[in-house]
C-alpha cells in the first residue's frame, strides 16, 4: 500500500513546493493538505498533477483543541500517517517594546504548540507503524534576529522539541527531522524583509527538494539534529 503524507502550511510557499515534490513520489498514494486558505489549497492542488489522491483540509491550526479529531479523522479515513510535514508558520516581526502577549501567543501557537500536538496525536495513532516527521524551524532560531524576538524564540523551541522527541520516539518506528532554512522567497520572508529582492535568495522549490530527500526510504542515518538549508551564493 502507498504512503499517506500530511502537509501543513500547504497553501503557499515552502509547503506548496513540498506538496508538489511529495506528489511526484511513486510510493505516495495520498497527500493531505492543511492550511486556512481554501483558495491557496486549490492553487496547490492545481500544481500537483493527478498521480496521488489529494485531500484538501482547510483548518486553522490556532484551534489546538480540534487537532486530535483532525488527526483521528485523517487516520480513520486513510489508515494512518506515514509522513508528516510540519511546515505551517507564522511571523509578525516586532521589536521587544512592541511585542504584545497576543503576538507571542499567536506565534508560539502556530509555530510550536500546533506542531507539538500534531506530533503527539500522530504518535498516539501510529501503533508501531514506521513513519517520518519533518519539522520546519529556521536559522532565526539559532542565530540572533534583533526585531523578530517572538519568531526567533519560537523557532529555537522547534529545534529543541524536535531533538527531544527524536530521542523520546526512538524505537517507536517514528523518525523526526528538523530543517532550518535560511532566507527563502515566500510571503513570510516578504513580511520579515520587505525590501529584499526575492530573486536573490533561495527558492521554496530548493527547500522542497531537500525535504523530499530526507523523507525518502533510503535516508536512515540522520535523526533529530537541526539541518541547515541555505543557498550558497
Ligand atoms: N521563507 C523563509 O525565509 C523561511 C526561512 C526559514 C523558515 N521558514 C519557515 O518555513 C515555513 C513555511 O513558511 P513560508 O516561508 O513558506 O511562508 P508562507 O508562504 O507565508 O506560508 C506559511 C504557511 O503557513 C500556513 N499557516 C499560517 N498560519 C496558519 C494557521 N493559523 N493555520 C493553518 N495554517 C497556517 C499558511 O496557510 P494559510 O495562510 O492558508 O493558513 C501558509 O500555507 C514556516 O514554518 C516558516 O517559519 C521560512
């Protein structure tokens, strides 16, 4: 039976590019796309071709309480999850004195808490099924980013939770990868650096190709460590 691949943040940017890449894999039969924007998800579907069965799931990941039933529904409908790509991310860059509780809560809810609960629920249903999870952190989580404190701290949390869970889940059949992309030409990057020329930085398709490589069955040697993905100029 083919694999079931679930991708958050699939309505644009790196998540869309990853969905296109994963749908080219012969061994992936079902791709579940999660994001809020139904139009964005439809745009991703139209770029994916018709080899895999595609399931669009418009969902706001800030609704943490709904995530257990979201995962349960996916597992019941498709028999389980083999590949989980936690790509969704939120950034509203503010300097320290402009950082509000709402900004902190929203940033950590999407970037950290939703990811953690998705992983928890996938693990709950995995029942020894071999699976791979890929979490998208950021180079902002490992080097200082003055003016982006909430985002940077949330990405550092992703690096930490991934390393912890890679050990906690070792032996369960679930492998966890973390990537930290550098500057990538997407909407989120435009928010962080509005004056930058998007053609001068890494493209989402380049990150998606790394994701595909890590999630291949042949990749058995990396696990948990933070992998930096950066275009060498
Ligand atoms: N671009 C960069 O330079 C860069 C560098 C390092 C790391 N990253 C990380 O890469 C990941 C992808 O970002 P991107 O650059 O591709 O940005 P993007 O184009 O802005 O995409 C962000 C994705 O997250 C989804 N999302 C945001 N809030 C959501 C919510 N409440 N519920 C469900 N989905 C939500 C968005 O979908 P909807 O709006 O449709 O909900 C969208 O699909 C993020 O984790 C980001 O932090 C990006």
